[in-house]
């Protein structure tokens, strides 16, 4: 399209504060965007930015015709109401798929921006040739970003879904009993090495969404990254398992680019 003289897609990111993980994620998004020829811009604001100031930024990006899609990196500082910010994003530019309009469309199976992590996981299962039809998928964790949309997406009547889904969370009783029934187990609980060997049935497919930094003075970065699954002991039992790093995180990043491409096409057509 750029050969035809059309401008490239433009993904913007808004980062508030100094959270090291958020800074890393946003830097990755910038690098990925540039890597595929998109324009990338990052709007950085200090921790003490007010809700009103952030709403003004969202409004500015909503109205910039050169920006196809943008994300506001979460979590936000405690004094800012995340729901208020998400609600203010133009759903047509909400490439995270977090706006209630887009969540509603996702639930109804209407075309929309699917949240990047579950979208990436669904693509991963499909591309790895993992059968989902009629399988029991157990999701651990009910966040708005991962667990809840994952459970909804995999339970839908679609060729890359049709699972029987159980959504487990911090109040679930007999968790291991349930996870041992999983043909596909998605760990998105946010606790390091939470899923142990005894919680997984032989031949299961395990998807690890966790990202934890563990201090490690022997590592040049001062830390290493690991997941929600005790990979070393769980992997030998599995038909397939995703590593951390190098698994779901990469798919999430790709999904955001795909959503941006969709937003761009819609935007270019409407101009
Ligand atoms: N924080 C953790 N994951 C995400 C994500 O997918 N999008 C945004 N905006 N913030 C996040």
C-alpha cells in the first residue's frame, strides 16, 4: 500500500509512570511496529499525571486522523480510574479491544478487535494444529485482559473454538481436580510456577500466559523471565506447551499488529 503512495499504518501507545514491565512492553510495541513498517509513536507521561490530563490525551488521539489505533498501557496509577479512560477511547481505534463496545461485540461473535493475548493464543492453537472442537479447556484466571475473554472466545461456536470451558479463579475449590480434566490448560493467574506437574493430565496442551521477573545477579539483565507454569516438570507430560519467554508474549505482540492493520484498513477506506 505504501508503494501506491498510501501512508503506512500508525500505532500509538500511551505510557503513564515508570513501571518497568510496562516500559518494556511499550518499547516492544514500538520496535515491533517499526519492524513491520508501521509508524509508531509513544506518549510518555509522569506518574502524577491527572485523570483529566490523560482523558485529554485520549481525546487528542481519538481525533488525530493520522493515528489508526492506540493503546493506553495498563495498569494505570491508582489515582486514575482505568474504566473511565478505556470508556473514553474511540472503539474504532481501540486496538486492545478493551472498550465495552468491543467487548460486547466479542461476546456476540461480531467482527471486532479481539484482545491481543487471547487472540494470540487462539491463533497459536490453530497454527499448531491443536484440536479445540469439543475439548475441555480450563482457564485459570478471570482478568478482563486475558482469562475472561479467553473463556468466552474458546466457548464460541466457531471452527477454532467450540471448547467446553471451565473458568477457574482465586476462589475455586478443588482447583487441581479441575485442571487435571483439562485437554487445554491456559494459565493466566499471575503467580510464578503456580501450575505444577500434579495439576496437569498426561497429553494436555498447556498455554502459559504468566510473565515474572526473578532477580538473578548472574544474568546480564539482573533478572530472568519465567511463567505461571513450572515448565521443567510439567513439559514432559504435555502434548504441547508454550515457553516463557518466547511463547504467548510473542503472539500477543503480533495480534496487536494485526488489530492495527485492521484499524488502518477501516480508517483508510473511510477517508
Ligand atoms: N497491560 C498488560 N497487558 C496489556 C495489554 O494487552 N494492553 C494494555 N494496554 N495494557 C496491558
